[in-house]
C-alpha cells in the first residue's frame, strides 16, 4: 500500500478524547490526501487535506466529542499530487483518488 496509517485501528472514550494517526508515503512522489469520517457529528479532523512528500510522514489529529458509544471509521483517500500544487484542498478537487485506507474507530 503506497500510504500506510499507524495505528491501523483506534479506540477512543465515548466521553471524548484525542487520538493521532501517522500517515506514511512510500511512493516515489508527493501525494495529496483527504480524510473523511463516517460520523461528522462527534469527530473533528485536523487536517482534512494535506500533502506528504515522498518517503515522509504527516500527522492527523482526530478529536472525539462526547457522544454515545459507537463504531465509526475514517477513510483516507490519496492520489499523486499535481505538479506545483500549493493548496491540498484545491489539488484534490480535480483528482480521482488512486486509493484509500480505512481506519476503524471504536468509541467506548
């Protein structure tokens, strides 16, 4: 998989909490990514869009607001970054994702 996510799954208190995931780009070129959540009522993502240089990593912070216990997931879509792109949100708009990684999250 060109984009690896650690940890591959997570658990967070239903009362709220913060978890961090590391994205690693094993591609030969820069990639652009977008993080989507199955539950936008209880989760806040930072950043939602970003670039990762070849062989580099990026951190994604997930904040869980208080809510009922539930199983959710994040989907991280990625694609090769367009040459010279400066804004990851704009760069991602015109792209078809090359792949995605699903990260299950359990709020207990």
